[in-house]
C-alpha cells in the first residue's frame, strides 16, 4: 500500500487537482507526525492511516473523509491539536478526526467503562456526521486484516467486539462489502477450526462450479443485451460466516440457496422486472424463493430482486437484480445518498433509517454508558 495507490483510486471518481493536492498534503503531514512510530507488525505507523484511506477510496469517499482518515490517529497518538488540523486543513476535517478519537483513559474507572464510553461517543457521532463511523469502520477493517500481529487474547477480544458492534453497524448502514469481510475476519479468530474447514470446502465449490456459473453469466448477459437491456453481470460466492450461519440453522452445504449468486445490474426499475422474466425464461425458479426488495426495501434501504433458480450443473443459484444506483448503495451504504458531502444527514433520510431513530431514543433514555451499549 502506498500513496500512489490511494491517488490512483481517487482519480477514478475525483479529478479536482486542488483536492488531490490536499490529500497529498494530509499524507505527508501525517507521515511527519507519526515519524518513528511502529506498528506491532513492524511496519511504519503511516501504513495504517494510509490503508484506512485506501479502503475509503474504494467506496468513493469524498476528500474531507479521505483527509480525516489519513489524520485519524493524530489527536490520539501525537502532540497535534484539533485547532492545528482545522488551521492546516479545514473545520470539517478537524471535526471528523475528533469524532473518531477515543476519550482519554483517565476519564474512566475501568476498562469496561472505557469501552462503553468510547463506543457511545462513536455511535452518537453517526447522528452528527455519518463519515465518523465510516472512518471507524475502515479503521477497524484494516486492524482486523492485521490482527495476526496481536496476542491471542487480544485477537479474540477484538474479534468478538467487531462481531458484536461493528458488523451490525456496517449492516445497518448498508455497507455490505465491509460487513462481509469483517464477519469473516472475526470468525477466523473466534472459531478458527470451523473457519478453515469451511474455507477449504468453499474453495473446492468455487473450483467445481466456476465453469457452470460463468456459463450462466454469459447466457444471461447475452439475452439481456439482445433484448436491449443495458447490463452488467457478476458472480459471487457467499461469505464464510454467512455459510456458517446457514449451517447453524440446519441447512446442508449443498442446500444453501444463496451459496452461489449472480448479481445482475441494469439501468432502471422497469428493466429489473424485465431481467427477472429473462432469467426465468432461461432457468427454472424455485418456488418460494422470490423476494421483492424493490417495492419493500430492507431497513437499511437495500433494494434488489432476489430469485433462486436451478442453474447449470444442478447448482442452486440466487440471482440478485438491481439498478446501477441500487448496486452503488448496496456497496457503499448510506454514503451513496449524499448530495452535498457536508450536509450528510437530512431529516428525510434520518426518518427512513430505523437505526437512527432507535439510536436517538436509546441515547436519550439513559446516562449510563454500559446500559446504553447493552441497549444498542
């Protein structure tokens, strides 16, 4: 991971030279402040905030978010002050960095109280600016990717905390790509024996079904194109923890209806339903496995048509059909709704998300941090 990789990602969706220069400035500013600090992996500390910024660039975060990601540990781990960041960059960046900075340990009487207090601060930041939690999710994702360098007891502690707090947050914000990876990384440390057993089986399934799945992909793409429906079709295998949950519910591996999936992305809602008809004309649907999240979105605003079919090679294959805009929301979550990046949560959007209403109610109901965390 290096600065060039970050800039390469950003230039795919942002060509503003002034903003790119601001990102470069933030990188070198953070590099200077963290100079001499080393991670437990033995790498220079700057590799961590850089990796967090790269994760955020992959979901097209705006410039202030990227800059704040590069600076997110400076208030906690260096001598710089919030006012310094505001002066060097802008008040928005300073607010975001402060939002992800932990409250000092001296303010708490126990480790449990410290965790509860910092988690409450973080969650309340969601109602002020969604980017605070987004930076924290990316921060947690990179820390989980490098968890091997922690001691076993810390690995387990971090994995459990991630599964209990950060995975649900990622789900409620609709950040599915981050959610799935956090689940698998946590599961690897919580139940390593089962994780590696399933990972081995999944790899074998991917190898044996690859040709059939990609043949279906090609057939569907060809038919949709012939019918003048702009489209993109992708294949995916369910994440390992998702498979584990299905098995815990009593399913056998070959009975999991969404183990294999094709994601079909089209240009508008009308063509979502047209594509559904085309898929069913090629492959027989399974009764009772059709779900319409276009008419009734999930609570995190996820929208898609789901249908499971008998695919080639006698494989069960779920097809997920949505528009390009819906796919962007499914990948990036709530951030995809931003019109003005600095006006992050308007009242209409807050009312759409049950998670936000619940968060506000719980926050107003108790002053006790641990009780707050239990309620959340």
